[in-house]
C-alpha cells in the first residue's frame, strides 16, 4: 500500500520516556550508517593545533604531519625524546602525530606512537593522550585495539567512555556500542552528554531498534540536551532509518537550530522510505533557507532520481553539482553515472566515466553494471577487460554485475572464465557469487554446470536452492524444478516467495493445472496471497492453462493492481483468443487512470488484430503516437501486424517504411502480412530487401515466407526456400515449417508429394499437419488418403470437434451419407458440437456479430430484404448458388435457403445497410469461407461498386470489381 509522506506541523507531542531495561544487542552491519559531526566537547579533548606561537620543534612536526610524512615525523619525535623536552611539549607532539595517523589511517605508525606513550611513566595513564590513541585505532578500523587500551587504563573519565562508544559506532559494531553505553550507565557515575547520546542513537539506528532509540530520546529530554543540534540530527537520522517519519519530522521541526546535516538527515529519511517527491521538495527548501548543498546532499538525491527514472531532475542536480564545484568528488561522480545508467542514458554516463581521472573500483562496477542491465554484452565485457588493463582490482561486486550479462550459449566460454577467476580469487565462497553462477549457467543452457556449482556450495540456503530451481523452471526442465523443490523441503528449508514463483512458472510451462492449484492452496494456507510477485505468477499460470475465469478472479481480488497485473491479464485474454474481453479490460484500465505501457498496448493491438477492428486500431495507433510509444520495436511491429490483419496491407507498408531502424521482427511481421493477404510475390520482395539490409532471417521469417508461398500457390518457390533454410542459413526446419509446406502442396493438389514429405520429416506429424492434409483431401476428393489421415488425426486429438467435422465433410463431398451420419453420431456420443459459423463487422468502433441461420437479430427483416435485393442484382450478373457447399442430405431448395443464411452474407447485408456508398466493408469469419459465399462476394463487390475485405480463419480475401485477390486459389 502506498504511504503518504508526513506533513510538517508543530502539533506533535513530545516523545515519551521508556524506562525499560536496555536489551543486549549482537554486532550487526546495517545497510547504511548515519553521520555525525563532533560536538564542542571535542575541542576540550584535544590540544590546540595553532602553530603561530609553537616552538620550532612543534612547527616542524606539524608541517611533516600536514604533508603526510608520518615516518619522518615519528623519527623526529623519537630523536627529540632524548632531549630535555618538557613533558607538556612532548605530550602535544604525541597528540599531533596521533591525530595525523588517524587522518591518514596509518595504523602501523600509530602503534609506534602508542608504544611511546605506554613506555612513558609520566604519560602512560594520561587520559587525553589515551583518548587520542583510542580514537586513532577506531578511525583506522581497529576498535578491538581501542578496547584493549580502554581495558588497560587504571582510571577512566567520560571522554574515555565516549571514545569507546564512538569507536564502536563508527565501525558499525552497533551492538557493542549499546552494550558499552549500558555498562557506563550501570557501573559508573558518569552521565552521558551531547557527545555520548548521538553515538548511541546512531547505534540504535544501526540495529533498527526504534524502541531503544525512543528511550535514549527520553533520556536526552530529561537531561535537557534535546535542543543540541547534533543530538537532533542523530534523532532525525535514527527515526528516518527505522521508518518512523512522523517522529523524524516532529524532531526536525522542533529543532531550534538546524544545520546542513539536519536537512541532509531529513532528506535521507525521505529517500530511504521511498518518498521521492518529498526529497525533491526538500531540496528546494534547503536552497530557500540559504544552505549550500554538499556532497552528502547530492549522493542522497541522485539515487532517488535513479529509482524514479527522473532523469530531468537528475540533470538539475547535475547542474547544481557543476555550479557548486562538486564534480571532482569521486563519490558524486559515481552517483551521477549510476543515475544516468539507471535512467537509460548510457552515453551521458560514458562521458562522465571518460572524464573521471580518479576512477576507483566503484566507478568501474557502476559502468559495468549499467551496461549489463541494458543487455549490452559486448560493452560489459569490454569494460571488464579495460578495468583489468588499468590494474583496477576486480572484486565480487564486479563479478555479480557481469554475470547477468551471460544470457545464452554463446557466452558459455566467457562465463567459465568468470567462474575460474572467482575460484582463483576466493569469490566462489561468497553465497551471492555462487548463486549468481548457478543462475548464469542455467541461462546459458548448461544446467549440468549449474548443478555442479550448486552441489559445491557447502551451506546451501533457500537462495541457493532458488537459483537452481529457477534455472530449471525457466530454461527447459520444469519437472526437474518440481523435483528439486521436494529435495529442498527434505532438507528442512521452507520456500520463500521466489521459490513459490519458480514452482508456479514450472507448472505454467508444463500446463500442469492440478499441481498449480495445489501450490495456490499452499499460498492461501500460508497467507502469501498478498505477495504481488506470487499473485502475478498465479495469474500467469491460469493464463497458460487457458483458465481465464480463475485468472480474472485472482486479478479482481487484488487490492493494489500494479501495471504488471494489468499487462498480464490483458495479454492473457489476447493470447487465449478473447479479444473482446481484452479490449473491455483495457478500457477499464484507462478509466481508472492507469497509464498503459508497451506490453498492454501490444496486447490490445493483438486483440484488434484478432477482431479486425480497424477503427479501434487506428485510435490506439493515435494514442501510441501521442504517448511517444511508436519508437518501441514491439509496438511498431504490433501496429504493422494490426493493419495487416485488418486487411490494410498498404497502411501496414506505410508504417513499416516509417520504421527508422528495421529489424528482423518488423520484417517478419510485414512478410507474414503480405502472405495472409495473398501477395506472395511482395512477401518475397521484402525478404530480399531484408537480406540487403544485412538482417539475418530466423525461423519466424521462414514461417512467413512459406505461408506466403502457400497462399499464393508458389509451390516451386516454397520448396526452394525450405531447402535453403538449413543449407544457406543453418536453420533446422521445425514442424511449423513443414506444416506450411504440406499445406502448400495440399492446396495445389500435390497430395502424394505432401504425404512423402510427412514420411521424411524427422518428427512425427502433429494435429495441425494432419488437419491441413485432411482438408486438402476433402477439397480434391481423395477419399482413401483422407480416411487414413483422419484416423491418425483422431488418435492425436480425439476430443476436438473440428476434426470430426473435417471427416464428415470428406464423406459428404463424396455423398457417403451413411458415413456422415456415423461420424455425427459419434460426435454426439462424446459430447462434441460443431462450431457454428460466425461473422462479425466493426462499425463506428462497435463490433457486430452474426451466427449462421440466426433469424432473431434486431434488424433481421431489413437484412433479409437487403439480401433479396442483392441476390436479384448478382443473379442478373451471373451468380448461381453452389449447393455443393451444403453438406447435408436435403432438397435443393432447402440447400439454397441454407446458403442464404451463411453468416458472411448476413454481415455483408448488414454492412451495406449501415454504411454509406463507397465505404469499404471489413468482415471476419471464424471458419473458412465456402465457395458459394466467395462467388457471391465477388458479384456483390461489382454490383454495389464496393470493396469487401473478408478475413476467414486462413487468410484475407479482397473483393473488388468482381475479382478476389486470392485469384480463386484458397
């Protein structure tokens, strides 16, 4: 559920004081840490560094420290120790050098200075110097040495305790910081001050213990420290990190004094809790208050711009960076690159990367990750090579960024090199790297290697199992995914949402509806139905299994429907041949203010293609143009496909010509479009043009080419292209290709040749091939071959009504009425019913449907009268009813009457009634158009001087001036 950002107000009550025993916390490494400025107490801890009135010795030492020559400074200090230097001067010198070691993180020199302190009888118990020693160790990342110094002191003051608490907090040992604080409160008389409490509050944020944070907040209020700006900053940061934005805003508003850190802390709170708009608003307020943003402000804002893909706002921040002179800051530069990459602006990121003279491993990883996410494999590996040439050390983050780019078999060798590198450098032991290797091997088709990596992981977590289960589910063996899930359960591990999602995906690939329902039951029993990822996966399962009622019920039950949910259900209706439902849902989506993106638009174009709803398709085309979506390759191809399947092949060509960068997909769509519209030679021209553009045809290209040859009767050309597939392009013909060629041979009457090709195929023929050949046997009257093919077809699909209808029509064409009755009786026995002929026409954005013989239509009388007038006109032109198309044993007059009720004739009559003279009629039919309706449509186009575009379940027929585009070959 979307959260509303808290508003700024002054009505909040003061936070309560909790008097509970502080819990003991383990050491925890947080996702991010808060930053604090030192308090005024720091000045009293350290001696002055003012060198104006320093003795020459101290001046020289100070200069060496400032320039980073700490070894020389130590030598100078050791040599001077033998002189009669006053203790106070020596103490100040040691303090200067310890500070320099802390700044430079030079722990080795620091240890030597510590030894000088501990060897001195006068200084070994000096609390100021020991505080500096502890601080030096903490800043050098060794809090254990700080603790050693602390434990060795005979006396301790508040500064010593503060140094230990601060050291633990700085090194993200937040549990230890809290424990030391509790120990100080319990065993000493010291009271925490404005330096102690910010460190403890930071630790509370680190362990996400807002309850303890509120207790510390109460202590600060009781002690009168609440007005301190540094403590206020810490509280804002803690509440923001713990997700308590109301409390963070309240503290922020009640602060009497705010500095830039205060604003940055509030900004970070909004950012970490997803309130992006409030971050942008807060930047305006920072500037309005007169504060100058620093690098912390910028690196907090830029990830927000990246997350929201707000590149315009990111550019504003970039301009601010340049104006403020922060562009040379490495952290800022890396954040800018990351923002541009995540917004899809690779060239801008490359410019920044190229100008960066101080690249570190984060810089390289950022660029590599950006190229990898974009799927730019060459760019990803090129950057990796350059990184190694620059002698920048590759780390596990680099490997994790590169591995997602390994997506197919071609990259298997590169993947193995990455695997070897990970083994040599010890990255393989990291769980994330091992899991990513499993997933990458699966994507590259090497499931055996994925298993080897998986079984080499000593302590397998749910994530490890998920990597392998997901690999099998997505890459070819969903049954193995289910088996692995059962193995995981045997180890005592419970599945998470990703495990469930992978299992659902496996069931979807297998069309295993029963297993899917069992998993759905598990989801409901364990209260996981609110997980959006699982919900979408279940919708996808039911769509794959053609269970659209179940998919819709799940969709309707979702409280927060994401854009992905809308896309999935709309696409599901379109894929399952329910274009009306897809269109209705798309309209509902728009009415709810959800802006559709590429997937939904593509699915609706497909729905319009199925309906041949040209007017609606044109409206959606306009919407896509206004929304600047037509540059997307998939939407562009969908528009071409829509126009082609609405019979507007010229408009499809116009859209194709407007595509700036033509690819294989767009070429395939236009080739198929010409094919189904009967323009076989034009389809072959596009194919030749495609080759000239340097585009390599794929399997889908040849399906379009072979289909075009089939519809146009180009038998010799079709056989030539079938042979070229493997010989010239290395594409092995699949059943889909053989189906097109067998259909082509069958239409041409070459039935024996078609049968020979079936027997030569490397695979057994499927139902589509048998159905196509049976239909050709019916057309050409080959009863013997037809019966043999029908037997095989009914073995493959014994419960499909269309197959029995084909056999019945075969017998009817040979006037074998007893066999016709036998087949129809068999259909009744097994509960099958023939699909009624249905035609539809789109007028004014509305689709009107007509069933064969339906006399109950609102306009039935007018439609019959229109057909009577038409029949009279076309009879005068030479039309004669072809009663051979009536496959029933009835009288001739009855056959003629039955022909008059064919749905396409009713749709044509209705269209002529409802449209003005000269309007093209566009009609669809769910079955193949019969010879009589085909002849009638030719005569009608001449009689009324109209073009009639009719799409049956095989192809398009363009009737004009008494001629059909198919040349009577269909």
